[in-house]
């Protein structure tokens, strides 16, 4: 699943070995975003809310974390 973080950058979140792996997504590549650790028990449908909680300091008024369709 890919998410737009307030229009500033994108992250790719994947389930790997029963844990969430987070990658910084840039055109043509993705790199591990090791600073972001999502607990394994966070359900997929709550990832956007969880990412919003982590990255809220990057938000401007009315900005949202939004899923990017595949």
C-alpha cells in the first residue's frame, strides 16, 4: 500500500514476515524507511491514521495522509 504524506513525500507499506515494512517511495526506487516502525498488530485499514499520528509535524492546515490507489 502506498500513501501520500501531506503531499510532501510517499511511503510504501508492505506486510513482510508478519510485520509491517516501510519504504520511502521515490520515482524509480524505494528505500527502507527504518526510522518508521509500525507495530505488527496495526490493522491494514488503520495504517493511514497511524501514519498521520507519526508524521503530523509535517502537516499544514487541512493536510491529510491519503492512500494512493494501485
